[in-house]
């Protein structure tokens, strides 16, 4: 995820989940590039792909350099077919 310089907006959120199918192992990659407001260190967003597929995510900064939260995927396309799942995520600052 990318945060604006003033820490007021989440500029993008990327989720990658490994999906195992009967004859398939595939990453499910979702990228939301719609800015989301960060209020009191918390944020949430919804991203739709087409008329059915949807990513819902929320999170909270637990420190100035780390955040965690949860997500739900509904009928998201992948190489293994449509997937629906939910889980938690964590993110830490990476300096390159």
C-alpha cells in the first residue's frame, strides 16, 4: 500500500493471495488505486471489478511504519477460477 506524504490518504492497496485449486496454484492479485481517507489512523475501502467481483478491506496503523487489517474477496477471478475468501493482512514500511 502507498500512503500520501501528509498521511491523510491511502493512495493504493494491493492484495496478493495464493489460491490452490484442484489442478492449479495461482496468485490472486487485486490492486485498488482509488484514494481512501485515513482518519485517526484507520481506513476502509471497497473495490469492484466488473459487476460481481468485489474486494472489501479495512485497516489501522499500529505504529507510524506498520498497519494491519482484514479483507474479504467475493467472486474474484484467478487462474484457478472464481474465488471468495476472507482473511487478515499486515504491511510494514520497506525502504529501498
